[in-house]
C-alpha cells in the first residue's frame, strides 16, 4: 500500500520534470505527454488565441492517435473502475446474504426454496462474476493477456448511449423514463413464478457466459481485440440481447396487475431502455468496423441478436 502511495505521489512529478530522453514511453508517460499537449492546445485556442499559431510548435502540439486513445481510455477507467469496485462489493454482499438465507432456510430442494433462496443466490452470483471480470478488465492491460487497447469509441453518441446505462446518468433518465424491471416479481403461483424465473436464468446464464468469453478484454467503449468464442461465435451481441430478454421477463408479472394504459406505459418505457442497448450495439459496431479483424468476424458471424434472423 505504501509503495503504491509513494508511486502515486511521486510518479506524476517525475514524468513531468524528468527530460523525455531519460523516460521510457510507458502508458503513464504517454498519458502525461497527452495531458501536457492537451493543455497547450486548450491554452492556445481559448486562454490566449493567436492567429499566427500555424508554425511547427502548433503542429507538434497536436495529439497523436495513441495519445487520444490513452486520454479517452483514462476517462473510461476513471468512470468505470470505481463503479465496478462498488458493484463487486455490493454483489458479494448480496450473494453472501442469499447463501446464508438459503443455508438456514430448511428449504433446500423445493419450488418455494428455489423461488426465495436459490434464485436470489444465482442472480447475485452471476452479477458478482460479471463485475469481477469487468473490474479485472478495467484494471489490467498486458501484452500477455492480449487485451491491449486498440482504439476507444470516438463519437459523442457512442459515449452517451453507454454512459446513460450506468449511475448517475441512468438515474437522471429514470426521472423521465421509468425503470420497471425487477428480478423478484412473482406470478400468481409458486410454480408459475419458478417457471418464469428459470426462463430468465437461462438468459442471465447466456449473459454471464458472454462476460466469461470476453475474459481480460471486458471493457466498455474500447476495442481490446476481437472475441469470437462462446456465445460470440453465434451472434455478435449476446450480452445485450440476453440481458434485455431477462429484463422483459421480469416485467411480465407487472402487466397482469395493471390497466391497459398502464401496461402501455410500462411497455413503452421498457422499449426505450431496450432501444438504448440497440444503439449501444450499433455504435459499437460502427467503432469496431474500423478494425479489419472485426470486419472478418462479421463475415463469419453475420447475425447481431438472433441466430438466423437478425
């Protein structure tokens, strides 16, 4: 811990003050260089704009593609890494509570036990595994893992549709588009509820298998190498379609207890959230299609969401 703190406090001044010829161009060094260039560009264009900044100094101040990528990926890490840590802790706590409740329930093998103890345990376990993979992906980048960042989403709309799915932005949108998905809604009987939950778990299993297939390449808004194993060998966006089907499954019980107009509102709001994930898939593909490896992957896996259909 003390070594990490020492490096954090002294690493940035070291990279800023030490002459460039004495420093290896690591990711950290590249980030510092990109920050310095960004400040020069900002200063010249806003604080002290001058018409004669067209010489060699101004040209050198332009960010290279690698520098742009390191800046954008640093923003990705800054946003997602603390969130994944928080999610991991919360999901572990939920799983631990669900396991203790199941262990002490006396309903180890029964429909009631499945609905009230095993199902919550599996949901929290799947989410724990998912956040653990993404936490590792955001934390570690190594040549040996083949998860080096090739490029970062370059468009505003791509960032927008991704970030709006996470706090605090999903809460802001939720003020206008209600969130009706709830993993723990029930139908009129234990048997019907268990059947619905088994159906949802199938798609949660597909979702988590997609995260496992990504492995160390788990990351939003970045291309860290193309994955074609697991569910990605069948469709191009298994995680998005599986998560949305699981969510739609949890909305079904609510529709049995609402008026026609209320049901229409529920379906409309859920459709908007699904459309956001559709847009995530579209913007991700537009970004990834810049990579020739992804273009080859699309030839082998032509379907986005439904095998043989679309």
